[in-house]
C-alpha cells in the first residue's frame, strides 16, 4: 500500500481546535472499538479544506500503518468532469497493489462499479489505512469508495454539505482575524512591527480571511521589498473595485488572484495563462515547455517562480498543480485573452509532446521486433524526460495516464482528430498490459470515431484491431470477433497486409479460445502467409506459435511440434525472450501428451527460468502447473503438489482466474491419484464452476473427465456417468481426441470396477484406437491395462489378458511411469505363481 499523501503546506496555520476535534473523534472511536466514521470537511472555496485534510493525514499517519492514499475527485475542477466512482476505484485498487487482471471490467458501468467496490472493501478488510477523498461533488460519487472495515479513516473534502446520518461534520471556516494576520506576517518574511497591525488586518479582511488569498498576498509583499503594507493594500482595493460585479466572496478571492497575476512579469503572465489551456490535472516542466513553446529549463524556471508566488502547488516528483480556484482563474484568463485557435494550438503542442514521450517509453515496453507506433516529424524537436528502462517507462506512463487521456478527450472536443488517433495508438501497448481494460475500450472507440470523421480507413482499422484485442482480454469474445473482422475488412480495403495479418492473428486466438479450431487454423495460416509476404519475422513467429497451439488442441502433435519449433527458432533469432519462453512451454505440453516426460520437464524448466528473468509471475505459474503435471504422471506426487501450490498462490495473488482454475483442477487430479477422492470431487467442482464462468470449453471438458473419475471412486456412479458423457460431448466438439481417449479410459475403469467388464472392454478398445491413431502413449498404456484387467477377471482368462498387461508394462516403462508398471508386474507374477 502506498504512502501517497501530498506534501504538507507551509501555508497551514493554527487550525488547532478543528484538528483536536478530529483527532479526538478518531481516538474515541478506536478506543471503543467502533467503526471509524467518515469525516466530512466542508467549507467555501479557498478556505483551506484540502490543506487541513493533508495536515491531519500527516499528523495521524502513524495510526494507519497500512497506507495513506489521496484521491482528487475533481468535483469542482474547471474543464474537468467529476471523476466517476468506478474510475476512482480502479486507481485505488491499483495503488493498493491489485493487479490489472483482478480489477473487474465490463460494459455495465453500475455492475463494474459495484464489483470494484466489493473488491476494494475486501482489500481493506482488517487493515488500518487512511483515505483522503478530496473535492467530492456528491455523496453518490464517494459512497462506493468507502472501505467496509472498521479500522480505516476516511476524510472527505467538499464545497457542499454531503453528510449522511453516520458521518461526522467538520466545517472549516475562514480564519479568525488574528490567525489570518499571523499567517500573513509569517509568509511575508517581515517583522510584524514593520507592517502595522491595522493595515495587515485590513489586507487580510479584504481577502476574506481565506488562507489561499492570505498566502498569495503575503507572497506579493515578500517579492517586493520596496513595497510597504499600505502599497499592497491600495493595489488590492483597486483590484476589488475592478471586480465589483462579483459576489462578495468571489470578489475577495478574485481580487487577490488579479493582484498576484498583475504583479507577474509579462512572460510569466503569458506562461500562467497558458496553464488555463492544459487539460490535465498536474504537470511537470516538460509539459509546461510544450504548453508555452519554451525550453524545459525555461519552463522549470517559470514553474518554480509561480510556486514561489503561491500561484501553483508543488507535488512529489517535481510536479505542479493549480488550486481549483486558480485553475478557474487561469482558464478565464485564457478564454478572455486567447482565441479558439490559440487554445487548439496549445493542446496540439501538448499532444505532440506526449506522442514524443510515448515513443520513448514504448521502446522499453514493446517486444523486440514489434512495430512502434509512428510519431509526427515535429516530435523529433520535442524535449522528453529521460527513460532508461522498462521500470522507468511504466512509472512515467502510470503518472501520466490520466493526463494523456484528458488530452485525448480535449483534443476530441476541439475536433483535433489526428492527435486523438495517434495518442490512442501510442497508449495502446501500455493499456494492453496495465489496463483497466474498460478504460482502453473507451479510448479505442473514441479513436475509431475520430478516424471515421477524418475518413482514415487505416487508422480506423488500427483502432478496431486494438479494440478487439482488449475485448479478448475481457473475455468478451463475440465483441472481439466483431471488431477484428471489421478491422480485417478495413485493412483489406486499403491494401495494408501487415495490419490485416495482425488482426487475423488476434481473431485466430479468439477462435482458439472459443474452440472453433478450424476457423482458428484458417486465420493463423492466412496470417502466416501475409507475414511472410511482408517479411515480418515477429509476426511469423506469433502465427506459428498460435497455429501450434491449435494443432495441439486437435491432437495433431507432430504438426504442433513442427510449428512451435519453427516459432521458437525465430524468437531466438529476434532475441524475444518472452516469445521463446511461451514456445518452450507449449512444446513441453506437447511432449507431455506424447509421453516424452523428460523432454517436457526440461522445456518447462527452461520456460520457467526465462519467465523468472522477465519477472513475469503469471507465466511462471503456468510453467509450474505444467511441470507439476509431468511430476504427477511420473509418480513424483510431492513435487507435483509443491509446483501446483506455488502456482495457485501466484494466480490467486494476481487475480488470474483461468490460471487459478487450472491449478485447482490439477490439485484435484493429484488428490484423486493420492486416493483422496472426496477432496478431489470438491476441487473438481470448484474448477468446473470457474471454467464455466470464464467460458472455457476445454477447461470444462477436462474438469468433467476428472470429476467423473473422482465421483466413481466415492460410489456416485450416476453422477460419474453424467460427467463423462458431458465431457465427451465437448471434447468431440473441440476435436480433442487425446482428451476423448482419457475420458473413455476413466469410464472404462468405472464400468470394470462396477462389475461390467464387457462394457468396460468396449470403452478401453475405443480409447486404444484413438491413442494409437494420434500417438498418445499414456492413454495407449491405460487402455491396454484396462483391456487386460477386464480379461483377467473373466471366469477363464486366456493368454490375451497377460499379453495386454505385458504390452501395457512395456509402454509404462518406456514412459517412466514406474508405479503403474510395478503394479501390473505384481499382478502378472501372482497369476504365474
């Protein structure tokens, strides 16, 4: 959990009574064991609500060791819509360490918000954390963000009174006159006696005793050693007279702003006005340079000067932010002094900066051989921050995510469609990895509409292809296919072969996931041909690897090895470690199905080592699961459990639901192999439910086969037969003949142990034909064993029984499945004795 409170401000002064009241309220609730109430800090603009909440957070931070978080909800921020609860929850969950894959997504905003809120409450259950929700627009906006546990403190600031019956209200009023005077004297840097008590009282009264106004006026005096307090008062009175049409409270603040603004040098005034055009929330010197069309060094100088003048606030990481009132003022200045064209040009410059910076960041996060989104020629002259590593790139992207998205929205509202299209494409690689994916869906839809406005069919195809990829991540497969098919058509229309190949490759993956193996193979074959035409080596490797997976799923093992081996060779040629590891892992799966357990284990260990090198825990877990399967099949049940338990832990932490379902299923198979049939049934039912929720037909079929075997062991014969039949139906739809043979062997075992050897023998014989046809030796051995055992228990067993059992022993020995071979040899020895 982060410690993410803003820096405490020097302008805070003597809110002792309010702070004591808050601390006392928290202490009473903690001592009584009651749930900490939400504390709502309300008051007029500029009164110091945020400064008070931040000061309170720092004072009480030690009481909340599990984290302190700050979220600006933009309830009253000029040019920005209030932050939606679902969006705020996504940011909070990410800050709390929840992986992207675990953050709920979907098209139903209400359902997604509810799911994220439930996860947020779960995450903070039993924790002691402090959460500041700043600038709330309504109780409805903040209610989903409230933790459910009793040990978390929530401080809310708002210009409105938001209280429900359980909240504690903490109104913050303008400073008492003597406190305002003390603050002014302290920040002015002059002795009180040199200022004059009466004139200082008049100055602070003219700005309504508001801390923001007092701070600005004191800064003016500090920066003008030749001014007297009387000079400052006279200038302030003149400014108020010019703003006479405003209400009293507005006039007090606006006059203070105007006096501070007019005191700036002309170039600094221009720089400050430019901030009114900025769509984002906070900025650094690089963004400031783009806005003002100056060097970064000059922008840094201007920002530092504005900070010294109390016109902007400084945040960690050399970032700056305007108070909402000052943002309103700068926005008004920009609207008053600038044309629509000036506004559009400022936004274009910021977009050009972000495009240049994103190009640098993308070089660190894209895989080797991948196509980097194009940047405009003007980007080459733009100064960008130093980004030396993948970690630097991801950190910069996370910091700037909200600002880039805000720039895209502003550009779209100004009909600047070209920057919208380019920025969406440049953000796509990051959003693929980091999510949240519903945010990415909205971005790519916006880009697609922008492309339709411009008539740019290539850009439309790119946006639709990215939309399809994200929809696949969300398991929204029909929507993914719809977007990808349209992308293919658009690429075709403009003769863009590489883009068409990419879209076909992605569509093939979706069809593989939905078990349309024929469509998947066609798509990957066509994609491969296109990649070869344009000499895209990474694309070729990806299409070959995905085609290999389809061949494996349809039990064409030799073809799978051939495709995957060629993919592996290309990945190694490109130095693409991620692709190399994926191909190694899939080759391991195929070797396992072919009974080549030593080769399978070696491939999985190699893949695991590369994933560890890449710090990819999700794929480490997949490799561990596959290694566990090999260990179970070769009799190392302890090693298998160790691998599956570790994988389950990783998947649970990461929120990777499909991988977790695999781990549960493999542990269920391990329990069955260990004789713990009741626990095996429980685990298989859990896995089956998860696969159905995910829409994984292959996972459902595998679980049903194992579930039937476990139910048979506990005497649930009807339930076992039902599971076997449903599993077989799915496997035949999928074309998974190896899986079909495995289920037939399980079913034959149930029939044999239930006293029906003739029906059992029929199932084993069908399994034997399948296993030999696809070269699946483990299922061949199991079928031979089943046939031999059926013959063994007939009233007068003939030589066929011994022959089948001996053939089974031979295959088991060749595979290294020693326990099964030993059992059969003992059985044969007992009859010969």
